């Protein structure tokens, strides 16, 4: 792997106190990935690009710099057989949070190098290492991983404040501007464009795809929604909102199965039973409230407790409403353990055996160190990029995150996604769910997708939904990583679907 070129350091103005003139800071390196069917040669361009905006108002003015976004672009050195560079798809990928950098998709799933992070029950110990990713999406499409404002190395230009970008609408517009800028700089306007988001990144992806169409008439070829949340009203436990209790219950049942609470039963059978209960009986029980007799309430608590693997008395005391962090603290309390939120298969010792809610998330705690170590080493040693600021893996500095356009109603982008699908008849959607994901439960996503304001045939033909026996970051589970990689390859049109006997 060889360094090819480095852009000059930014110039500064005159005087000791002059504000530096914002300039791109990019490094391009050459690489080759040894695959079974031959080498994959590619360039990696890492660094910050300066985005500029035209002033608002009636008077025209030159565009001024306002943000420096960090990204890594991977471009195959030779086009696909029979094609051209312009015909090769481009995947723009980002994580969510808000406050999460894109290190997770970058090194966990999509990039040509991947972290050896381990899995539930066997997290990797230091020294942490990177492996070649034989299943990288770069085999089938060029890849651009970009960090949202105040994550990774993305920052405002000197003299600007970051908080103007810390909100759904502003973040959407910033990432959409980045996509337009990248397509222009790289002369890729005729390439099929795909967006891939994880977690809040799926909220971002839906909003950005709609923004690209609404503002610029750019129609994306597809959107990959990994561990999606499209309507926050389905997952936010707020007073008077019973929807999250219903939608989380099948996830609780799946996590209970992972910890041996449904002995000798198949996961799919457990999930099917829990979903049937959540869709038919459970909403009516919650709606009945005080109209339930004591006997009916005890019977309901016994049914719920059996499904999710906890004491029915605890469910009854919770008024049949089981909040997720309370559940993750309760499920394995008798063993002195808490279960993970990002991935319920993970566990850690409970600091307080009587805590009402989980103290911390074992899944993030056990996976994040490997990502932190390897991204910092990788950017410097293999991509030759350095910076004098901290690479923010997960940053609380983005909060408070603004949802000002949703005052008085739940935050949702399902309407954006539906509008895009109505406007753009060739856009397709791949949805990926982890059964053990207690951050964005699969049943909530199923419900929202089924209510999209699109024709029934579009739902059947243009939206593909897949499931994996892991959590939010299902790619830490090797069988799930391989399956998801295959599904993504099929999605960008470069591979035929595998036949199942």
C-alpha cells in the first residue's frame, strides 16, 4: 500500500490572529486486495473537504465555506468488465447516533479492511487488528464513507459553530450537499447512487434521499436501511404512548431465546408467537387498562412473562408495560448480569443488582475499543491521513439534537421515504433487521414499512426485508456479516440472489 499524493496544508491569512483559509486536506493512496478471483486494485482518498454555500436572500454573493466534512472514498482502479467508471455504482454510507461516526459500517461491514472485534461471549482482546474484507462492497461498487458534523474529523470551518448542523433538517441538508459535491468533483453524475445508513443513519438516509430528489432532482437507485428507525414514536417510551411496548415485545422474546429462556424451541417459532401476540392480543390488553379484572391482568402478565423470560409478578407490577432498559436489567438479574441494548446477546456483570435500569450497554462497551484502536491506526498508517483533532467515534457534543420541524408530533421520515418512492419509480429499498436489537426493534420497522403511503405492489416488489440472528450491528456475528454482505451485493445489482434449498 503506497501513498500517492497529499494536498498542501491550508494557507493562513496575514497577521498572527488571522483565521486560516479553509482548504481541502486530502490524501490519496494506492492499494490492492487479494481475492480468490484475482486482485482488487483501488485508490483510497481520505481527508476533509470544504463545503460552501450561497448566501440566503435576494442579493447574489459568492459561496462561502461553512463545513469541513471528513470522508474516505474507495474507487476501484479498473471498471467492471464491459462497463465504465461512470456506470459503476457509488455507495454513500454513514452511521447515526446522532453522534456516531461512520467507523462502524466502514470497518465493520463495507470497507476493504475490517476490524476483528469478536462477538458476544468472545470480544476481541488487545492488541486489536484489521483483516482483509473479502466481502467488501468495493467488489461491486465504489464506496464513500462520510462522518456527520462533530463526528470523526468533521468540523465547521474556523469561525463557525457546529450546532447549526446538529439537527435533523440541517444534518440532512449537509449530507445531501456533500453527495452533490462528491459527484461533481469526481465526475460521477451518471453513476447509480446508493445510500446506506445504520440506526439513526437510516433516518438520515431516508431524509437525504428525499432531499436529493426534492431539491436537486437526483434519484438514488437504492437505499440500504440497516437497523432502521423511521418513526420515533414507535420506539420512544413516553407518557401515554403504548406503541413501543407493543413493538419491543418480539425483540424481548428473541433476546430471552438467546439466553436459554425458551429451551428446545427454534428462534423463529418464538418470534412468530411473540409477533402474533403483539399484533393481536397485546394492544387490546393495554387499551383495556383499568377495565381489566385482577384475574385478567395476572393472566396477561403470565403470558408476557413466559414470552420474554421474566417473572410474571414483575410484569404485573409494571402494569404490563415493559420498558427496554428495565427489561435488560431484569432478564438476567438472578445471574448478576445485564444484557446489551445494541445487541441483547451480550452481557456484563451488573454494578447494582437492584438497579431499575441497565447502567451501561455491554455490547457497545465490548465492541467499541476495537473500532477505536483500529480506525486511528488505519487512518494514519495505511491511509496516511493525520489530524490535530480527536477522531470522535461517538460524540455527545452533538446534543441537544434539534427536531424543531416536528414540534407537537413524533419525529418520522416514513413520509419522506414514501414520497421518494412515489416520485422515483426505480428506487429500491433493502431493510436489514437484527432479531436481538433492543435499540431499533424489528417489529417497529415492520409496522412502519407496512403503513407507507405507496401502492401495495411497490411494497411487495421494491422493498426487500431481511433478518439476522444478531443485534443492531449484526455484522459482529460472522454468519450475519456474510449474509448481509451477500444481500448488499445483490442489492447493488452485482450478484445474483443465492438459491435456498
